[in-house]
C-alpha cells in the first residue's frame, strides 16, 4: 500500500499522497534523463521548471540525484 493517510488505510484504499506521487515522478524522470537536471534534455526542462526549483523540490522531498 502506498497510502500514509489513516482514513484511507481504514477504508482499505490504496492511495498515495501528492508528495509520494511527485517524488516517484521526479525519480522516474531522473532515471530517464540519466540524472541530468539542466539543459535541453534535463529533467527540469521536461517538467517546465527552472533547474533550481527542481533542486529545491528534490531537497524537500528527500530525492537524491544518483548518477
């Protein structure tokens, strides 16, 4: 189960928090871009955000850049 919400767990629902989804999406993009954040083929470009914003989100979500 993905959910960290007690009400969802009690109802037997397999739900993820928005942060869980965002964390998984960033990790998938980093694998796809070979851990590249900057440039035309970087994860930040795919997400439509500045690389520094992506770095801040990664730090908040505990996502590490593994090459």
